């Protein structure tokens, strides 16, 4: 396993190369850690509440200028960001592995997701279309115009420390907004790295208003400053449902907008006709990828009785054999949990599952994969007699609960009988089952897939979910609309003043 000097030195080298000043992450009061070894790698300077407010005001001033820059020109900034991200991909991907514990391929994949959303946003910068609407009055024209919104706040979680920022920032910037980002306290260094990459793009762009993008390094207080500041028009928050329950009402209280992307308790159904080899691979990636710490992670698996004995023993063998280890030094498929709290939460859920009659395989700490401050675990697969107890909740760890089913209607009901509604999958070659799953009476999630796992969505679609997942949509499709304000414009080019609905109001 890697020595402390190595990880620290490597992180320092990356931050230096990307142009993050050393005094931004050394000598401060806020420690940052790597889950790879559990050691401290940064000492950052948390922003005070006053300083946070000052930065938000500065971002607002930047917005006042940026909103007047033509959208395709704003797109040029995001195009340059995409270029800089391409150049920084290896370093930034590695930094994600160091700070979030992702395996190399997933760290790089996350940066690719950033590049993809930049490409999308560049195209979008010429497509912020409004409708032209038929009016009932002669000599009139009615249309919609989309205008920039203001300062957009971004609160992101440790598990996608850079991609979620980029979904929001790339769209917000082409839509004419300024952005202020409060990254997770667990991944502040990757945030500084991203900001440095954006600053390179800003330097090449030339002439963008100063303070167009800001980072608030800090704890909860920094997030609260963002949520409560009257200049922040929209907060896009990714994290736990508990966080969303606090942030949502606070934003609503001051009539600010929110995009909430909260917990998931994602399920897959394996039907009698499923391609079981394909299902096996998709389940393995969905449930064990990112060590079970994606909001799209597969957590519940319903397997038809007729294929259960063919699939589940194979799945258990994959779980028993999957390589768990240091993502910086080994070709392991499963890296560490983010911290001790995550490990304890996992053990607690496994105890609760046993108490509900679950048969647990795996879940134990993999002692030789790191030092005692790092938390590597063998992913757990738990055969449950029914959907109860911890199965109904999201535990941010690699636990897959497996249940048998016989009746399709009943399994659909079970599928939807949890409080979150993010992602879902069905494995079937039967078109009736597939289409019912996607229909109004099928999956109640924001993402519903056929013969694809629950995680690993592309940026082109709108990303988010229903119920306690929060209802927000980020990324592709028409998610951009949430980052703009809509004006309905009616123009009268006639000599008369006809009133709508035939109302007469003759003042003589
Ligand atoms: C998250 O876990 O917050 O669909 C985002 C996926 C990724 C994004 C996950 N593209 O798994």
C-alpha cells in the first residue's frame, strides 16, 4: 500500500501543475483527507460568513455584465473550458481518485462527463430557444424570451466531486449566470483544481467579468450563506435527502429556485426472459462501482423465481472474488469507502438486515488493503426474505439486497414502494414487460432503463428523480430552462387596442 509521502506528494504535484496556489491548501484550519490511506493531505482556509457574502455580491456584479454577453460568445468560454479539461484530464481524474477514492477508470470517466457537458453546453449556447405563440388578437405577436437568472449556487457531494459542478456550471455560464460553488468538505482539493482549470479558460477567453465563478471552501456555514443570500437566484444542491429537507424550505421561504438531486434507493428487476450474462455484468457495475457510493448505485434487486438459482449464485461468486484495493496502485475494481462513518453506517445496515432475516455475504473490512485509517470493504450481497428494514433506506455503501419475485404486478408495486425515486432498471427480452416498466403504471423514477444498469447515465438526458430524490433535473435535455427566467412578451403592431378575452373597457 502507498506510503503517506507518496499520496501527499502526488496530490501536491497535481495541484501545482493545474495552477492551484499552495497557500490555498496549506496552513489552514480545515483538514482534508484521502480515503485511499485515510491520511491528511490538505489544510485549507475556510471562508468566513462575511467573506462568503462578499463573494456572492462580487458574483452578482459579474452577472450584471455577463448577462449582456451574447449567448454564443458565452459558449466560447465553455468551449475553452472543455479544451482545458481535455488537457487536464489525467491530472484531474487522478485527483478525483485521490480525494474521492474512485478507481482510475471511474476518475477519468468523471472528467469525461465534464468534457461531454461542456460540448453539450456549447451547442446549447446557440439554442436557448423560446416559442412563438399564436395570439387571439389581430396585429399582435406573442413570444417567449429566456433571460439569465442571476447568481447560481452549486452545492455538491463528495461522490461526484467534479462532474456535478460541471453539469451546473457549464449550463449556468452559457445561460448568462455567475456561479458560486460550495463543494463537499470531503473533496475541497478537487474543487480548487476545477476552479484553476476554469481560470485557465477564463484567461484564454479574455474580457469575462471578474468573479464570474467562485468557490466557497468551508463547512455547513458556507453552504448556509449560499442558501440564504438574497442575491442567489437558484441553488442546485446534490446530497442527502436530509440536506435537501433543510435546503429546500429555506430556499422556498425566500422564493428562490432550487434544483434538488438527493438520495436514491435504486432497483432492478430481472425477468424470466432476461439475458442473464448481461444482467450479471450490469448488476455488478451498478451495485459495486464507486464502492456503492453513487446516488445511482443499484441497491435493490428483484429476481424472478424461475431464474434466481441461475443468477444469484453467480452473482455471489462475483462478489466474493471482486478485487478490492488501493485505487492508486492496484487494478482493483472497488476502492475505499469515503470515511469511517460510511463504514459504520454500512455495518449498522448489515446488522439490521440480519435482524430482518437477511443472509449476508461479504461486507467485512478488507484489512490488508490499506492502513487502519482507510476503510476498504468487501461489497455485501444480502438475500432478503422480503423488502423491509434497511432495504427501504439508502445506505451509501456497497450493499445489494436481493429478493425473489413471482408476480410482475406485485414486483412493480414493490419496486415503487420506497421513498426515493432516482433510477431504475428492468432486464427482460419481453416487450410487454419492458414497455409496462416504462409506462405510467411502471417505474416511478426519473430514470428508467431497459437492459442497462441504474448507474452511469449519459449527460445528454435530464438527470434527477422524483419523490424524496427532490424532483430536480440537471445536465441534458431541457434542464437548462431551470437556469433561466422566462418572459412572455406580447407586441401590438396594430393601430387598435383590442383586449384579450373580448373584454371592453371604453374610457371614451
Ligand atoms: C451522482 O451519483 O450524484 O449516472 C451522480 C451516473 C453518473 C452520475 C451520478 N453519470 O451514475
